[in-house]
């Protein structure tokens, strides 16, 4: 719609600006001349409106609107396919408006903006359907009802303001001032998420020196885990021998060439444990 307004052809698309009617055969020359000029202007604006609409469509929608002769017909065809009727749209917008809540990560200005956008769309449909609009007091009341517990004291302060002086801009401004004075919980939560993500990423980058694959330690190597599971029912002496052998190999690797001393040291540690 913004692009249509920029080119001053929105009225052509919505049908509020129509093609001029042909004058009677016995009409004055000035009337016929004016008709010719107006017709050329309308055709030019209609072509521009169609160009704006078609340039934003994919191949499928271009095929759907190929038989439309005017920008208004093109718009109505797209509306009939993709947009709900006014009654259904009002029901959906009402549900969104009264169920929308402030998320932890968004600031007050963003939250109020979401509510206001939903409220304006709802009012547009209400005007089409029943020729009426909802008051801004309803929007401000909805904003207040979605505030977190930190803003509880402000609710009483806002209620003391006279109804005539209440505006959405004033409400947003005061809420922003309170938000700036509150502890920055948003930054803390983002930092916590970033820290957790970093830790997970580092773990995924680990490489097993046994199979040379990423994501696990050598002690977590699948074949090793399977062997431990199969030997779960073996005797305690067998486990002592296996552990002693592992300790011996590690000791030899660390303290070559004193392999025999390392073996005894490994057995002693296991016995003491």
C-alpha cells in the first residue's frame, strides 16, 4: 500500500477513482475534450497501478491475475484468494488483541508497537464491517494489563491521570522511563543464553583421538561403551585387572621408559581405592 500511495494510484486499486463515463453523442465539444483528457490520465494511472501490483507477484499469482483488465480487478482477485472476509478477520484480530502478551526479550516500545498495529488493523476492519471504531482508551487499557509485575506501582500512578490527558504516546514515554531505571534483566538473560550456546559449541568441536570424529571424548567412544556394557556382569577381580592395565598403559605413555614401576603404581592405586 505504501508503494501505491507513493505513486498516487491507491485510489485506482481500491476503486474510489473510477474510469470517466463516456459523454452523450450530442454533448458539447468541451465535455468531449475533457473526457478524452480524463480517460488518458486514468489509463496511465491504471497501468502504473497494475505494474506496481504485478511486479510484487510470483509466477503463480501472475497467472491467476492474467485475465484482469484493471488494477481494481487485480486487487479484488488477490483479495478473494488470500484475504479472509471482514467478519472472519475481525474475529481473528480480536483474539490476537486480547491474547497478545509481552515477551521477555522485547522492550516496552516494541511491545506497545505490536499492540498498536494490531489495534489499528482491527479498527480498519471494524469501519468496513459496522462503520465504527474502538476508542484509544481500550488500547491503553490493554497495554496496562500486559505489563510485568515490575510496573505494578505505575498502574496506580497512571490511573490518577485524568482520562482527557491520557494518550498512547504519553503512556509509552512514561513506561520507557521506568524501563530505563529497572535492572537490565534482558541483557542478563541474553548473556546467559550466549554463555550456554558457547559451551555447547565448544563441546561439539571436541575431537576423539581414537576415531577422529567430533562430538565426544575418547572415553565416550561407542565401542568402548559397548564393551563396558557387555562386561558389566563380570567379577570384581576382572574389573581390577582391566583398570590396572589401563592405568599401566597411561602410566607408560606419561613416564617412559619406567613401565614396570608405573604398573605397580597403577595396581596400588586401584587396591587403595
